[in-house]
């Protein structure tokens, strides 16, 4: 049982995950950001490895990815950085696109994930059929969760198939938009309820458009928690005191405790 399994076993509601881009703002800030998010009490972190064509991401994450690539960030460098934070208790997920993984080698990538304490991987452009045909066995071999995604356009039968194949939580893309778009939570209630009715007890984490305490509280009424990315990266951009900015951002979301 890895750290994510333990987390979801003991906490069922209001899970907060924060996304950040590896190698941003500076190449070695991956370690600083992860350590500070651990101290700040985030439930788990989602570390994006940069790619030149991040099709699911909006301007904020695109900009951070470009800067990280300009900083010289690579998948190999990310694993070297992850080796230095293995002592952190916080579970960690890697998110990125399939091309860098294939260039690195899928089995080598998963082997390094297992070696460096990564619990799960999100690859939005890895087709479900490709995963089943070529990679499902490798994910199981190394004990790494493949986090599958659902969007408003996903048909009911496919949602049920994704729930059957999911080994931990399902990533619920909140709307037909890129990351960082403004989410109207009132407009997606029926979609959220439809997904929950189809996946049963399978945990669901919402992402895309969750930006503050209010939107976090709204989506947590229908999910087990949410992932915040663009709003966090914006907070880093305007900060002159790096660690304080992280603490203040997490505290602004975690004041949701009052709703528990």
C-alpha cells in the first residue's frame, strides 16, 4: 500500500491537492515547493513535468512549462530531484504528457517512479485502449496508480469502464475547458451528480477551474476533494517571499475546515 492508498483509506472528504510545475520558477525549486507544501499540510502534491505542447493547459501552466524547459528541466532531472525528497511524508503524483514518457521509456519511467516515491501518474493523452493493451501490466508491476480522467463529454459506458479500471481515484475534469478557466460550479452540478451515480464508491477528485476556497468548497460537495494548479502558480508569480506565499495560499483554501 503506497502513500496515496493510505491517504484515501483514512480521509474521505475535502482532500486538497496542489499542482505545480517541476523546474519552475527556477530549476531546483521543485524541491523547495514540494517541501513547503508538505509543511503547509496539503494532502498530496501533483508535480507536472513540462512539455512543449501542453494541450490541456491554459496560459498560466503553459508559461510555467516553457520557463521550466528554458531552465533546462527534463524528466531525468525531475527524478534526480525526487530522490532528494523521499523523506517527505506527503504522497506525490506526476502529471504530464505521453511523448516525454515514451522518449524516456515507459517501463524505465515507472521503475524510476517506484524508486523515487511516486504514487501515481496522470497522462491525459494516453488513450484508455493503449493503456489496457500495452501498459496496464507495467503500472501494476511497479505499484503505480494510473489516474484516469473523465470530462463532461465522456459517455456513460466509458465512465463505468474507467471506474472499473481505476485503482484509486478518478480525475474529474470539471468542464470542457483548459486549466485555469473560470469554473461556474452551478452549471456543472448535474454532470458531477451523473458521474457519482456511475462510479459508485470510487473516489473522485475534481480539477480545472478550482481557484479559491469558494470553488473548492462547492466542488467538494460532490467529490472527495479537488486539485488546484493555475491559481497556485499565479500565487508564486506575485510572491516576493516564496515559502510565505505557499503557506498563505494553502491556509486560504484549508480554512474550509470550518465547513467540516
